[in-house]
C-alpha cells in the first residue's frame, strides 16, 4: 500500500500532467516550459507627449506579472509559465496561459484629466484568455481589411499633411454584403480600413481580454449646456454576431467583427424643473410610465429619464509580428492613423531596463489648454532571451439605438482607429522539459514511487 505522502505526490503529478497537456503547443513533437513577462501598449487618442507615428497617443502598461522593484532583480510577482517549442527558437510557436493578466481597480477621469464636460468612472476587472501564437495566422500577404459599402470605400489619400484627408475611405452607404452581426442593423457608414503586412511565416495568433461580472463604467456628461446625461456601460463578449464566447473558444480571424461593450445613456432632470443641472437626487431607475413590456421608460409623462443604447463594434485582425496600420477619416475627435511593426528576435540572455511612462494630460478650462506631465518608472529584466513583439489593429464603429427605432433611425455616432501592442519577454529561470507524451513520464515516476512505498 502506498503511503499518504506518495499518494499526495501522485495526485500532484496527475494534476500537473493534465494542466500541462491542456496548454501544449499544437503540432509539436516536444515542448518545453519557459518563463515570461509581458508589456502592453495601446495606441489611441492623441496626447501631446507622444504623437508619432500616425498622430496617436500611447497608454503604456506595467510589465505583467509585475516585475522588479530594485536593480538586483527582486521580483514582486513570479513570472508566468508558457509552453514553447524545444529551445524556444525565433519563429517557434508558444502558448501563454489564461489569467496571467488579472487586473481589478477603479479609475476616474475628470474634465481636468480627460475630456472637457465629461467625468468617467471605470470599474476595472479583466483577465486574459489563453494566448496561442505560431506560424500561419492572419493575412496571407499584404492585405487591406475594409467594409465594402455601396458608395465605395477606396484607399485614403492625403493632401500634403498626415492629418488632412483628401478623400476616400469614408464608407458611405450600406454594406455590399450585409453581416449577420445584429442582423446587419449596424452595417451603415462603416468607414476606415486596416492595412496589414504579415511578418515571417505569418506569425501571430489569438489572445483577448475578458471582463469580470463587476466590470463596467459610468459617465456624467454635462458638455451640453441644456441637458445632463448619465451613461452606464457594461462589457460583453460577442464574436460574429454570437454572444457568450469563452476564453477557451475565442479565436481571432482577419476581418473578425466583435463587440467589447455596450452603453446605456439616460437623460437626467433636476427634480421638478427639468433643467438637468443636479445629480444628487437622481438615479438611473425606471419610473412610470414605461413601454408595454415594462423594459424601457417612455420619453413622456413622469419618467425621470429616457434611454438610448450605444453599440461599440470592432473590426479586427489577429495578433501579428508584421506591420499594421489603421485608418479612419471619420475619426473623432481627431483623425489618427495608429501604426506599428512587430518582430521576433533573440537577445541571447541580456539584462535590460524597460522604462514605463505615465503621460498625464491636464485640461485648463480657463485657457482651453492641455498641459502634459510625465512620470517614469524603471523596470528591470535579467537574462532576457527571446522577445516577441506583436500588434493587433482595430477599427471601432459606434451606433446609437434610439428609444423607438421604428420612429428614429439607428445612426453612426463615433468612429476611431486603435492599435494594441503585446511584447513577450522570455526569461532564463530554470524550466523543465515537457514531453507531449507526458503521461508516459508520469507512469515512470509513479512506478518508482510505488516500488519505494
């Protein structure tokens, strides 16, 4: 009979085998474990401190799992464990586990630190799905992803300066072939395009962020002098018209249509006057009268608010080590063309310093000026081998669904171009070899344990 200690070891080995086998790189005869950390950057609305290339600003994340606090390499959190091909060569496939990014918190952006006339409070709760990367993903060659509309969507041209458009790419008219997403209701005015040139062997793949049940945001809008709005937002996972995608099932494809969140906007009134200048006594709870099914308030009578729905739809390309550029001449409030080049290289075990920048833009309502301050933090990585830098372009089209779409048309309200960057640093900490036939190895160990017990 085996001892309690040996039975515990057996259970751990079996659990490890199952967990490791579920993360193995496809089509590889052998696989290894490798430790890693990542850095994320988001190219979005302009900030004065960083506007090149393409006029886009940058939000830079800290290295995750969070890295060092001293030059001696005191790691605050242990690195993640990836499955890689033997030797982890440049161009080799790898899989990053789910939830190595797991962020919660609250962030407030006021008119002094964000957009004039808006206060936004974000409740952050998100984690990553598995990251599966390797050759033969995405575009097969230089590709332009676009919604072909009935009035044409030609490639954009410039009239001498980057930020002034001479025409094209506006996406006017209906979609030539309607999509199945929301039964094609939001196919109108799909301006913009994504240009991608894949990297060597079309290296890339899928990794998406998923949101927890408490994730969301709300926003006060007092930009318009005669009315006050309150917006509630929630996050959803939608892929090609289907809700309910999960981290283990979501796979990116070129031209994928997804939704990341929806928002509900309410018109608030100061109690009894309708002037819309106070919020303390108002809540976004329906009062009478409502529609017949009781779901929405009407815009008449004693209702304290009316509601419209905003759908934020994305058009994306999978992660790639190639070059990507996003255009949208209808971008708001400023036209930007985010762009970046990925790569896959080896540093051969170098010690590197990664500087994290916080760019803080502060709005002066009196002078109508923006002042930017910068705070830097040094992060240290030791013995870095392979670095894989990937980009994922995204077009966002936002549609407003009125209270009664049968009387008021759905319309396109907000369009922007975005780019997400992911840099994976593979580290030299000891990691064991893992066979695809991991069960055989476990059997050998189990046999030895049984003989010694």
